[in-house]
C-alpha cells in the first residue's frame, strides 16, 4: 500500500464524513498504526474507518465518488452488518458501520457471504491529528486495541480478519 496515497485518501474521506456530520473513527489496523507507530502500518494492505450508525450511506457514496473513489463492494445492509469498500489510486478503504448494542459497539466482516460479528466496549470519538489531518479515534484507544488484538504492542505482520481478532463473537 502506498502510504502517501493512503493518507491523502483518508484525509479526503475524513473531510467528507465530517462535512456530512457523520460520527466516525479511524479503526482496526489504521488505528493500530496511528496509536502504536504514529503512522500507517508498513505491512497493512488497506485502511479502515468505522462509521457509527445511523449514517446516510447514499450521501457518503455520492460524495466520495465525486472525488474519484470507486465503491468496489458492499456487504450487509445499512441496518445490520453494513460495510462499504472504496478504492482510489490503488488504495482500498473499508468503511464499517458500527452499531450500538447496550455497552458494546459491533461491526461485521464478511467471508464468502457469511457475516462475522466483532464487538468492542462502547466508546466516544475524540479528535486526533496524528496523520496530519483532523480525524477521530476512540477515547480509550488502548482498550479498543486490546479488545481487538490482545497484545497490540507486539508486531504481527500476518493477520487474518476471520480468525485472529479477539473481539469476534460469531
């Protein structure tokens, strides 16, 4: 993944989401890189953003496509397990919908049409500019990372989203 292109893409996606008044955070490997390394992970293959539902997926898609992003895939439905995947200049960004369920936020990943549910403790987004643009991260990012990765301070270059996350519940 070209880090300069990835950061530029993230900055534009962040601007779009913020201008649409969408609640969002950097998530998954993108958040791990920001918190642990201070930049995107050198070995990551994409970038990740979590949108806190509800959000207008049509408005997001329209705004990003106007900026040259292609929506390459969708999974689930906006009300349950939704994910949109965008690509621009060879860099993919997964936009996951996070859903509030009591004290947890959950999102889905998909494998061959099967939904897998991942849960983390509910959090509030807080501002962060570690990548050089206004972004948001979970207020207790270390807890989010521990719930997702276990020992998140240890570098793991081979990661399988289907089997490795500690927060997968189904």
